[in-house]
């Protein structure tokens, strides 16, 4: 009699081999998903770190930019203080100079220097006044290293509108006359001021001579419509123009780059 054998039990996997393949695929996809998630998280963390670093750099650039702007403001204030103080000190001594509306020019009217028509020399009776103006300028500019904030101080000569063709200048006319007037005042200061108070000893922030001389002929009149002797006299003057140190073109490029970073 033959022995009866029970039928061999078969597993679900044996009956459906496709199920195993599907589960393997799902497991693989899960692993890939987990790895992708980890990579994404790491990338996000790195991006966040880069963003924080960029913001820190941007903050540093903005702080530096603010410092540069503050230095410019300080230079403008130094110039304003020099002009205001000069006008006040000289006024107390009975010397009436003028400060331009934008606080960049100290104007010395002709009645303080006595330039006659077609003349470039300071009148003898005006020399004490001219010397006092030079002394006050040196005193105020050399105070508290103010010259470090200045670029150039121009001694500017000006004439009235009447054409000048004298032997002094020939065809160069009022351009020559206005320049000679500025030179005349400058040379007088060099001769009359004390050795330790000479304006030629003053240097700007770059260590270069602070003062310079120029002439503008009749091109920058105080009185446009010149008809009377008083009108002509007001235009025969010396302007002391103060220019401050400003950023170079290179500095402007850096500022523009910093501004671009903020956009």
C-alpha cells in the first residue's frame, strides 16, 4: 500500500514571484527617497549657511559704506566750520568778509584789498587787513588736523566785465589780470606771515601743498548787470574756495558695487 504524501506547502512568494520583485523595487525606491531627502536637507542647510554668510558680508559692506559717507559729512562740516569761524573772527576785528550760500567760499571784497581798475597790486593801506586774513586762515585750517579733510584751497582772482588790454597782460586781458591779483595776495602772504604761520606750509591729507592760485577773469561775477562803479568794484575781488577730499573714481565703483549687492 502506497504511503499518502501531503501536498507540499507553497509560500505566497512562490505562488506570486512578481510580489517579491515589486517589494524589492519599493524598498529600493524608499532607500533612494531617503538618500535624496538627506541630500536635499544638506543642500538646504548649505544654502542657508551661504545666505547667512552673504548677509554678514553685505552687512559689513553697508557698515563700511556708512563710514565713508560719514567721513564725507565730516569733511563738509570741517569746511563749514572753517568758513563760519573765519567770518566771525574777522568780523569782530572789523573785517567784513562774506561766506557763500553753499558754505564753500570765503569772499574778500575789493574794499578790503583795494584793487584799482586794471591794477593787480594790493593797496598799501590794505596790507594789514590782508595779513590778518591770512593769519586767521592758517590758525583755523591747522586746528585739529582739519587740513586732512581738505583737498585744495584756491586763491581765486576775479575782475569786472570791462576789457583789459594794458601792457601788464597784453592780449591775455582779464584772465591774466585776475590771476595776477590772486598771485599778488598769495605772494604778500608769503612775505608778511610769520614763518610758523605760512599758508604754504599747510598740506592736505595726501601730504601735498594745500593752497593753489587761479584766475577767472570776469566769468563769475557777483553782480551780473554791471553799470556803476560800485558794481564793478564788487566783481574785483578774491575768493578763497575750499574743496574737500572726495572718493576717487575707484571708490565710487566700490560704492556702486555695494549698492548693487543690496538689490
